[in-house]
């Protein structure tokens, strides 16, 4: 198992973590600059941040600084109520693959979607099995395109508390069942993103990480689970502030041969967004050493 | 599958649902009286409500009105940091069995506990596997006592969002693994409580309900998952207001031969507690017909 206590060479920053600084939007180029100045070698930007800054401009900054992308965040949202909706998702996902390729990302992370309309507060139906079938089929269609483009797809199982509105793939087992069905040869074109926040509770976690193996372990995301958790979306914790035994899980992942970045994704945290982004990044570096 | 649309004979009320009326505590005898007046035949009271009213008094009211208990709520909380803590939990759980027996409950529901201290905001450790072992062992010890007393134990898998602080058994599969280990003969002394709120998201749900079979399906709890869910504990929805396909799940449970009550447990809902308990109970009756 790699020793993270001496440096932060394997730290990646998901750029949503510092989307805001002192409560104000921080443009992606400024985020990248702040990372580079701290010797952070990798990031995982969100699409909307890339679009706001311009793909070409972001690509230029990334290449000029030798930054790596531990992932591109994100494709998915495959579910819909009609064929037009499914086709629109397909089109958007192919564009996400193209962008990920331009940025030379390690993988495109997929948040697969759930009951159509639920995220806006009104689910169109309650048929979770139907949504899961649409997700399966949608990944299958995208895989033809992404495989040709040489861009691995990483299914991210989301915590079961997001099953209604964000992702109806909620366990490693389910994600790997999809991988086995669509990519039985374990080609490397399809795998999973292991975010400890989403999967730490799963009694099958160690076994499913072993089942995934090196070919299917495409990304490792870290943050922490706070007690109490005050909000379903906006209360992710900094590594070390919660109850997840992050190092143990990283050990399981590395035992399979994973040697990539550990990506800090403190998604949508008003607490951290109120602070200075520099302070947040410095804390990520310190906690990456002490708690990851 | 039973037709619930014509009457509410299979409705049970978990008394936490109407713990308050118009924001004020409602004593258990008043709750029982309000249920009886509406022709509700079964309840599942919480221990603290029983203790406040006095076990003997509650037992008298229950028997005088021919009320049934779909369950007794609750035993569990098996985890601790030392032997004294484990023994205290054992003692308390044996008392819960005695009370459940006095009230002639169908089962004692077990919320098994998780990381010691986490519920108070400060977990003593992060070793979820250790907590799970303590839960396994604690249920094993209690089972000797409850079996002799003739009181079935129902392990209630709680939603994974409670894995840190309330229950580290979070899937039907895990609960049934414990049942198979401790009661391999499927004697009826140990089983599960299926609360749709906790398990609706699980891709293994239908298969695990079938695995449980009639001997292990001891209780069915219903409410709904709201989108958005605004609070991890205090935002359970009334049946029909959310996204759970409750009738489909009830169908899976009944296909195994389950013919017991469907128990409404809208645990800890400030919204419903602000209303008049009579309105809440009338709504439970109506929704039990239309959405369960």
C-alpha cells in the first residue's frame, strides 16, 4: 500500500470542492492555477465549469501545466420518459466523451440517473426497475462510442439515499453486474468509480472491490461521512472529520493493483465554499496525508 | 394478494406516528383510544411511550380493547465500547422481551445499533466490522432468552444512511445472513422486519424477500420516500406522497405467505406531529386503502 503521509503526489482535486471561495464562484482557470501552485498534479473538473471557461481554454491550461485528469465529471442521467429524452441523453453523453478525450481524462464518470423528474421534485413514475433497465441500455449504447474513442467509462454507484433522484445504481455489486454484462472480456473500457462516501457502509464492499479487480477499478474518490449528517446532499465531510475508515478501503482498492489518484470530492459543501479556496486546498493536502 | 381498498382491517399504527398532536405529546392511552375509535385493530408502541404510561396500564387497555401488537418497538442497540456496555444492552434487551411478551406482541423489533457514540455525534471508533460482529453476537445471546420466552425477534435492516449511528445492518441480505447463522432451522424465533422506507432502493429486495420466506417475514412497515428528502431522520412521507411502489413490495411479501398487518411508521415527522392526531390517523386509513 502506498505511503501518502510524506507528500501529496497522488492527490487529485475534484473541482466542485472549490467551486466557490468565500461564497463566490471561482472560475475553473483560477482553481487550476491554485492547484498547480500547490504542486497538486491532478484534478477532476465538472462539465459546467469547463463549459463556463471554454473547453479549448481549459485544455490549454491543463496541457501547459502538465495536469492530469483523474476523471471527467460527469456523464450519465440516462433515464427519460420517452425516446426523445433517451436520445437527448445519448447525444449529451457522446459530447461528454469527446470533451473527456480532449482533456485526456483517465475516465468519464457516470452518474446514471434515476426516476425521471424526481430531481425536480416530481417523479414521472415509481418503476425503479424500468429506470435500471434504461441505465443498462444507455451505458451499452454509449460504450460503443466511448470504446472507439478510447475513453473508459466509470459507473459511480451512488449512496442509496440518492436512488430516487440521482442514480439508481447504488451498490458496487449492481455496477459490476452491468460491467460484466456489457464488457465480459474486462477490456478496461468499462468499470467503476469507488467513492467512499457512497459505498463505505456496504457489507459487500471488500468482496466487490476484489471482484472488480484492477481492470474495473477506474477511480477512487474520498471525503468523509459526518455524524450527524445534516443534509442529504450538502454535508460531505473533510477526510478525517467523519467515521469512514478511508485508509482501510484504499488498502482494499490498492490490493487489486490500483495505483491512480485519490480524488477529493467534497461535493456541494456550503461550509467549505464559505472558506477561502486556498485554505480548503491546503486542508485537502494535509488530510490526504493524515487521513487517506 | 389481499385487497386493502375496501377496509383497514390489516392496518397497524406505529405509535410514533402520532406521538404528538398539534405539537404536544399525546400519551399512549390516548393514542390507543383514538385508534380503537377508528376501528384500527393493531398498533406497535414504542417502549418509552409504554414506560411513560406504565406497562400494566397499557397492557390493561390493550387487552380490554382486543388490540393486537404488530410488533414492539424496539430492542437492539447491541454495540458498545466495553463489556459493561455490552452487558447493559443485554439486560435492557431481555426486559424488552419481557415487555413484548406481556403485551403479546407479534415480535420484538430490533434496531441493532452501529458505531458506539456516533448517535451522540462522536464515534468511539470507525470499525464497522467490529460493530457488526457485536450485533451478531448480541442477537445470538438474546435469542436464547427470547426463544425460551416465545417472543420472535425481528431484525430491521435500516437504510444505509443510518449505518454510522443507528443500525449497521442495512440490507435484507445481511439481516438474513444473521438469521441463517443463528437460526438455521428457520424455527420462527428469528426473522426480519421489512420497512419499505429502508429497503425500497435495494436491487436485491425481491430476491431477498423470497429468500426470507414465510418463516422469516415477521413484520411489514410502510411509509414513503419523499423527493426531495429534506432531513435524514425527520422527513418520512405518508404513503402515496413519495416514490416507493409500496403495493409492489407488499405483493412480494405476501407472495411468501405473509398475512400480517401493514404497519404505518412515519417516525419522527414534525410535519405530521403539528397536525391533529385524528387527522393523521384518518389519513393513514385513507392512504392504507389507496396506496398500500
